[in-house]
C-alpha cells in the first residue's frame, strides 16, 4: 500500500477509523470525508502520527445532502490525480423519519445515495488508476429487506430498522450493478459485512432506541475485529481480480436472492441517477 491513495467516508470513528489507521501504517495516504470538524481534526492528527509525512487530508461534508456529496467529491477529484481505493463506509440508523432538503428520506440519503454520488464523481480518477478498488460497507441486515418498487425509500412505511436493512440491501444491489458497468475497466467493486460491531452507531438516537443499542453492544465485536474485512478488501492481493462479491470474515459469502436480482439493481441505478439529477 506504500504511496497508494485511499478515499474513505466514515473514517473518524469505529471500523472506518481502525481501517484508515491500519492502511496508513501500511504506507497509504488517507483522504477522509468527515462531517464533524472536531472528530475530523482528531482523526487527521492520529493519522499524522501513524503515517508521518504522508500528507493525509480531510474534507468536510454532510453526506445526507446531495449538494455536499457532489461538492466534496468534486473537490477530491480535482485534488487527487489518482485514487487507488474508494471506501464507502459512512452510515447510520435513524429512529424517526427525517426528510432532507432534497426530499430524500435521511437513511436512504446517507446510507445509499452518498455511496452512489461520491462514487460517480470519482470514477474517472479510479479508472485512471491501475488496479483501483471500490469497497462498500453493507451488512447482513440486508437479509431482512425486500425491494418495494412502489416505495423506493420506504417513506410510506417508515420503520427505523426496516429502513436501515433496505439501505444495506441497496448497497449490495449498487455494488452488483457497479461491478457490471466496470467490467473491462480494471476497477473492481466489492461489498462487505463487518459483523455486529461496538461503535458509536445508534448513539444519537432517542433514549429508548439508544439504550437498546448500548445493551446490544455488550455482545458485539470490537472495531478492530470489524475492520479486518475492510482492510483486506482494500489491500490484499488475494482480491485483485475479484469483483461484484459480498465478503464476510475476509471470504466471499452468499447474500440473499434479492441482492442478486439484476433487474432490481438496474432499477435502483436508474432511480438513483434520477434523484441525483445526473
């Protein structure tokens, strides 16, 4: 990874923080997208200690807003002549329905549209970099989701966990269609389940759901363990030519039948393009 450039969302805490620090220790230069400036500067300082002289950078954006997704990705594309790895990792679960300024349900906007939009704006840099990789963080939670063609964002029937599960299914469908479109380009795209990890995930929710997550975290794995598959997909020569797969514990694992639906993947792509106004 010496000298390689990795763009990473969700890098200021949890598995994203651990993965970024491990990859920096291997010699990579990390370019983070963060929302909170205090956490962003703290993460940048840690990376500076780990990978001295590597000129790590942090850009700031709220990745639930289309304008900021596009702006930050455009800034990175202009600043980085090459991108070896793009790691879409930012995500959250919201305990109430929130509609963004773009008219998007917030879970859908952050967990799916940010992956789609940031990737779109960085594709030219990835295609120009030999052996580039795209790594998307999904979850086994996708197993509880099914596509509803009449309610793309699950706005009409919003439920916290159901909307989160659907967003994780969308991560897999996006990865599948992206991999298909990248055939012959030399760029690979894979997704992963990190495991149920004890992170800041869910901490900002209401007292009931927040307390529930805190209880569950007693049974969760550490971020250090959760980051193993992310780091593997970013750096291992074993996955050089593998694309369109879903990984767990550093091995390909079968997703649900819904996640393998090519028609659904193409539909999601078309709808995402429409919402992003590409």
